[in-house]
C-alpha cells in the first residue's frame, strides 16, 4: 500500500511539474508580446522591410492555407474513416492502412514539404502558391482526421447500428443518419485539434506556398502568401535585432490562436462527455 501511494505521489509530482512548465512557457510567449497586439498591428501591412507595420497579410494567408487544408482533409479523412470503420472487413489491408495512417502522423513536416513541392508545385504545375501550400497542409492533417474519426465511429455503441437496421434502415442510412451524428462532436474535436497541429507548421509552407515579404494579399489561390509561422521564421532569422517587438507580437498572436483552438476542442469534448453521461 505504501509503495502504491509513493508511486502515485511521484506520478502526480511529475504531472504537476510538466503542466507548470508548459503553462509557464505558453504564458511567457503570450505575455511577452501581448503589448504589441493592437488593431493597427493586426490590420496593417508590413512596411520598411518588415521593420514596421503589421501582420495583416500573414493572418489572411494563414486563414487561406487553413481553409484549403480543411476543405481537402475533412471530407477525404472523414469518408476514408467511414469506409474503414463501417464498410471494410477485418483484414490485413485494413490493418496496414491504419498502421500507415499512424506512421504518417509521425513523419517530419519537412518531408511533407518536399512531397508537396514535388507533387503540387512541380508535377501539377501549381508553383509556389496558396493552393499548393494548403493542399500540403491538408495531407499533413489527413492522418489526424482519419485516426480520430475512425476511433470516434468505433466508440459508437453497436446497439445504435442494430436498432437502426432493425427499423428497416439501409447500411448507408444507418451510417450517415445514425452513426455519424452520434460521433459528430468527437469528430469536430479531432478536426479542431488537427487545425491546431498544422497551423504552426513552417517547413511545408517554405517549400510550397510562402512569400517572405508582400504588401498585398494574394488575388488568387495560384499566388504565394505570407503566414504567421513563416513570418516568425523570417523575422527571427533575417531581422533578429531590429524587429524584436514585431516578432514577439506575431508569436503572441499565433499562440493565442492555438490556445483558443485547443480550448475549443476541450469545451466540445467536455460537453460531449456530459451529454453521454446524462
């Protein structure tokens, strides 16, 4: 009994220490540059070689990249997971696909960047563009969307399917009118987490869609765009001393966006749990 209490105490201590370190780091990054965040900073273009001005094109560019990534990843990922969960049988092929999905989630982002460069920029002829960058991020998000959706669908009780089929519903009606709505909240949580995961990626966009310095927003998806992570990279490596305030402000904006996304995922998860328990 004393050993169990000691082990529990050790785990609790390291869990608390880890949380304090993570929360302290995030608070430091947000507080350090929060004084720089003003409406002018958020709504103006960079000027004087990025030593002045704001981050509007980086914010807009990040929104463009994320929109294209989600438009690609969510339908493909959800439908792929529906097939794996509801239609495919237990087989070696399904095990290989699920294993490959988990492996893809651990591949370094720079590899996805090189893949996007070869496929979208060169083979498809998109060049360095918002479309190429967004599709590359979408491929990065696919493993997270597929695995989370698959686990969410498998968590739906079999009785839901049995009751629907017993009432005369077809397989497709059962899947899309019963199973998917029951797992919807968990699927949305996974999509939000995947968005938070890829919104801070730098390497894929450096190869496929990033513009280092522009004074206007892209007019079409075939033009390059700035993004928050690549803007941070440029400020930190090219102008580390003269743009310290802009750099800290941009980091704070990105951190706040990520924190909001993960907080939203936590709220959705909590509401889903309460609904299931109630």
